[in-house]
């Protein structure tokens, strides 16, 4: 069973940048859609960025122009580059991998944007 492990979270000041990584323990080539979600206490889980097998990204309106999702199948890793971070970006960021047969979730990495 492939497992997903997120990393790269931490404390950053408003306006700063972070790059999150989602590394799989096996090949991600069979996962057609890779997605980053985020969740804050008391809020619903929110889709942040999604990348399909055709390489077409989709972003939440709140992060368009600031976040970039990418995948490196050779490294079995999906990235989320986050620039111009705002306090409202504070959340636990979770990685999701979806194929025709299964869906996997990572444990999440906490991002805190605060001065």
C-alpha cells in the first residue's frame, strides 16, 4: 500500500513563502489526480490545488496567482509552492492521490502564517 507523507510546513511571516512536498512510498504514476487540501479548526476541508494527469492545474480562487502545484513522477512527489502567504492561509495541508481504484491521504503538514 502506497503511503503519502507531507512535509515543508512551518511558521512563516505574512508575505513569505513555503514549499510543501508530498512524497509517496511508491509510484504515483497510476494516480490520475493529485490534490492539496487544507483544513482549519472549525472549518470545512477546502480544495486548494489540483493537478490532473493531463497536467492541467486547478486552484481555489483564494490562492490563484500565489500557489503553484506540480508533480515529479520520477521522484514520486507532488509539490505546492506557496508565495505571498497570508494569515488566512494558516491550516493543516493534506495531500490526496486519486486513481480509478483508490484514494490515498497523507497525515498533513501544519502551515502557520503569523507575524
